[in-house]
């Protein structure tokens, strides 16, 4: 089964009308997006900072980030964005 068929099968199994409306909005937005997005100066600085972090080895494997995020969400489902950022940048606690 190809990717397109998998997507169609998955969508066909969804009964939540609200979810389907959001999915349609995403698909329409992708279809309508033709222009190139220009980064703002703060976004450009953030990208440069991220690239510098990578060059200097300040990175975490995606599997570690996923696991830390999963643990954090399990105990704290309604955290603020700042708390999310703090959790991602802290060292993992020993289990």
C-alpha cells in the first residue's frame, strides 16, 4: 500500500468531524501556500543560535527529547510554554 492509500485509509477511519475539519484546513493551507516565507530578524537570530548550538555540540538525540517530553507531559499535562522550554533544556533526572 502506497503513502497516498495509507493516508486515505487513515482519514477514512476518523469519525471526529472537528478533527476532520482541522485536517482539511491544513490540507487547504498547504495547497494555497505558494509564496516563500521570509524570516523576521528574531527568527533569523534564533536559527543562527540553533546552528551555533549544533556546531558546538549542544544537541540532544530526538529519542531523548521524545522520552523527556513524554515523561513531562505524563505528569504535567497543562504546563506553560516557558515550562516546556525549561524542561527541554534541563538535564534528565535519574529514574
